[in-house]
C-alpha cells in the first residue's frame, strides 16, 4: 500500500516537473523542426492516420500486410529493389544460423525467433571481424554464403515450423498501429542519404572501403581510429557489399525493428495490448532513437546485443541449458567488439552471471565472451601496444600516439549530480550534440516510478534488467556524459517499466492505467521533439521518387562534401586528398587526410605550419593532390589562419557544391606575380578576412560565442606578426582583454610604434583599441608585433589576441 501511494506521489511530482521543465527552460521555443519539415511530418501523420482508420474499419486483417506492402513498394521505388531484398535475405539466413546454434532445442527457436535471428546475425558480424584484413570481401561472396546455412538448416530440419500469427482485429491492431507510427517515421528517414558527422567520418568509411578495397587495412596513420572496435561497421559492411549505402542504412533500421519485436513479445506477455503498444511507441518516439537510427551509428546493434545477452542469461537461469548461456556470452562479447562503452553493461552482466549461473557453465561460457570480445582489443594491442587505441594512451603508452594524455571529448564531462536526470531531459544539449529535449520525456517520467515498484516477487527478468540497465547507465556516465552512449539502457528500461506496470496492476488496475496514460502523453511530447537529438532530420523526409532536387538541396546544406567525393571517385579515385575543415570523407576511394584528431599526422603538421608556404611544403611532402575546403565566399571560417592564403596561392578550384569546393594542387610558376593585395574599405571586419595576414604560430578559436562573429585568433610566439591592409584614415583593433593577454606594438606604414595593452584582470569581450590614424586617407599597412623583451613581463606566457577591426 505504501509503495503504491509513493508511486502515485512520484508520478504526480514528475508530471509537474515535466510541465515545469518544458515551460521554464523554453523547450517549446526551440527551432526543433524546419517549417517544411513540420508540414511534411503533419501531412504524413494525417495520411498514416487515414490509412490506418480506413483499414481497421474495412479490412483489419489486411492492415499489417497492406502496410508492409506499401512500405516495400515505396522503398523499392526510392532506393531500388536490391537494398530491401538484401536485408530480407540476410535476415532469413541469420535466422537459419540461429536455428543451427539452437538445433537441439527447436522449441526455443520457435518461441524466440528474434533471439535466434540476433544470434545468427552476430555470427555473421564475427566472421567479418576475424577476416577483415584478408582481401576476400567481394560482393558475390556476400550473396552466395548466406544461402549455405539456409540450405543446411532446411535439409537437416534444424528450423521449427513457424506459424506467422499476427493481430487481425481492430481491438488488437489499434495499439500496434500507435507503436508502428514512429517506426515508420524512422523508416522514411532511413531512405535519406547519410549526412551525419560520425557517419561520414567513420561509419560510412569502413563499409565503403571494405567494398572497393575488399579488406580493411587497419592503417592508423590514415585513420587514428582504424583499430577501434567496429562490430557495427562490419555489419554495415555486409549491407554495403550486398546493396550499397542503403543496404547498410536499412540494416540499421532492421536492428531497431528487431528491438521492437523483442519488446513487443516480452511486454505483451505481461501487460495489456494497449499498454505494450504505448510503451513501445514511447521508446520509438524518443528523439535519441531517431538519431541513432537515421544515421549509421552503431548504438542499435550494441543495444540489441546487450538486450539479447541479458534475456538469454535469464532464460538459461530458468531452463539450465548451457547453450543459452554460451549464446549470451557470445552476444556480450560481440557487444564489446562493437563499442568500448559496452563494457559498462557487460560488467554488471558478468556479475549477474557469476551469481546466477552454475560453475560448470561459467567455465565454458565466460571464455567465449573473453575470446570474442577481446579479439579486437588483442589485435589493437599487437598493432599499437594499446588495446583501446587511441583511448587511455597515458596508461598504455603506445609509441604511435601522444603518450602524455588520454583522449577524451571535453564537451561531455559533466559530473554526476543529484539533478543529472532532470538535466539530461531538459538540458540535453549539455550531454549531446543536439537540442534540449533530445532524450525525450518517457524515461524521465516513468523510470523512477518503475524503480519504486521493485518487489521481492518480481520476475527474475525484471531484476536482471534492473541491475544491468541501471548499473550500466551509471558506469557510462561515470566515464563520459554523452547520452548517446547510454542508449543501450533504453530498451532495458522500457521492459523494466513494463514489468513495474504489471506488478502494480496485480495490486490494483488504477495505477497501471495511469502509468499507461502517462506513457501515452510522453509519446505525444516525444513526437513534437522527434528530431531534437541531432541536426540532420529537422526537415523530416522528402519524396525522392519524383526528382533529385530536394536531395541535392539537402546535401548542399548538410553534407556538400559528398558531391565532391563523387567527383573524385569518378575522375581520380586513387588520389590523395585533404579535408581542410571537416571529416566528411564518406566513401572516398583514395588516401584521405583530415584536419582533425582522426588524422593526427596531417593535423599536427598543419597546426604547426607558420605560413602558406609551410602548408605548401606539407602538401608536397605527403603528395596531396586535392583539397576539400569551404569556398572563399563561405561563412565557415578556416580553423588555420594560413589555409585560405594557401588555397588561393597554391591551388585552383575544380568543382563547387554548396559552400564547399574541391581544389587541385597548382603552384604558381616561378616569377609570376599575383594580383595586387586588396585593402579593406571603411567598415567593420572579423579577423577572418582576406585583408588580415599572419606570420608565426597563430591559433584560431571557434568555441567562444562571445567573440565577434564567434571567432578569434591568438598567439604567444614572439616571432608572430599581424598585417592588415586598409583604405581609409584610421583603424581600430577589436580584441579580448583578459588576464593572460599582454602588450603589443602597433604601427601604420612602418611609422612610429604605439603600445596596445590587452591585459585585464576581468575578461572583456570585443574590446576596441585606441584609434590608430594614418597621415592621410588612402591605402595603408598596419602591423602588430610583440615588443622586445616580452619574456620579462610579469606573466610568463601571455598572448596577443585579434577579434576583428574597424576601418574609418
């Protein structure tokens, strides 16, 4: 009685907090959707509702077949028949492999076809993992091999007779249609081209390279992440080999459908159909779910592997058959081979196994997890002397990377506090590259109530999910406060909430109904914030059948580099190319360099370059022929102060798309004179302008929104110089006054030098210097440098800063 009263009180408080959080933090005022995206989403919602209402009234038994047929036809018309055929073929073959795994227990395969399919799919990923370095990965092989287990499973009758029973009455289909709506939304998003930063930088690179090079080289000099766990990327390699980009993207959607299948099956056994449908819809409508499904992220595979491992552990404890535990260990090992962060969930799973599983099964099962999960890390250790390269390099000291520091993402290091659950929901932008509300509201509202509902008579499944999900969530945030890394906990928490509702209903139906209604409310809220977890799907989906205009406009805005990569692959696929301001190398066939941590050799030398000529020497040394960079008219600033001058002087444009251009190496001929230097007319300018010229080690910073137009440059190298050409009678410098700034000397036309003191105990953004006047109006050259003897100043390491200038 006390437990139910406490659950009512907590539910009421959390409902009030949800309303308060949305209103007080201005979540409704965010630009979650584009205007066109909101219209498209509304139109699609109306069409889906009309289709569902008509089918459920006129022919309910044909609703699911008709919906499947419509989605299949639209998919074929949009991306061709090969991608859906490949996903279906691989799914059937995975089910056959799972049947072989559990051939002595066909009743298990009949009761748990989704677990059997997952085990088979993980087996295929493991096969790609251990053969990735061998040049055997050809498309024809990927289409022939899946037929072998299907043949043997059918020949030796290792598969049970499946009866495809599905809901056929309107009463059963209404909650299912609610659950299917967000899934169909994710399906539409999956038909768009890949544009995510991580997808274009890594998760698309690996399957594309495996397809055209027929192997993965593990070359850390090209990609510093080349030996990291890649289970998800090797799964996408299967899809890419069979059907290209959309084979991989639809496989990711298939993983989500597999999670939904497991959730519906497990929830339907414990709660009424309408509650199970609402709970699944609440999980599916979570913006984070769209984020990891709409792009080639690996969290769906990690999540389903961990969920399958936890459920198999519970089944083993119940039935005491060793193969179930061995399969659980195999799935847990594959989760570790997919992402380092899976360790946060595998560790509590291991503890649960030690407590619940008999010793003889532990002795045989745990080595499977260690061998399968440890293969990637052992291979990385052999290649780099660091099993988790490039992470924790200060611990393992690989000579191939900076051994003095551990690699971390400084954006997501928020400490765990008592209000973290609230902040993750209503201040999600602190924990994710997205908007507030990106985690949705379902788990904030109902997960705490589920924890209150813990009872001694709970089913063992509930306790396993509680222990693994909650402990994994805590360990994840102890390492990195990125909510995307916590995604594997969400399916577990969904099942946990279902178990809690079932428990509450056993002691009175009212609270169970209230929790189901609260979950329904979160479905509506989640759908309003559906694209909030990222930046890629605010325009929802568009019709690709009638033309490519919308696709090209989408790529031009989000990922214009993809069109340039297409040109390179068609015209010079084996060339070396450098991405000066992004990682979006996508499916480039040649050797790629990027100005980021992904390409340490190139980015470090580029950062240390002190002139456009230094960039030129670097390009010649690395034999780089092409350069992908923002165009001169782009609003994107160059992170290196010499990149623009280098591109203008030593390259020429080849093709431009959006605000990004592809340029080819074209050094000036000896003795040729360029055009006369431009002078800035009267006006206000950012330091990112063609009128500013630097020498020495200047660094550009783009992280300070308080700076003028969000950029500034600084240096503490006493050899550095700043030159600004302007046309007028005077100039003022805009800078950041701060405690680590010092004095410089400013002169006009090499005349008398005057001091500019940028020091201030209090940080003052966009401070204007005194006005430096020329003798007359006209073309002039301003110079700023460090004074001699700067090392004798009270601050040993001080900087000169430039945030812009004003010409009068």
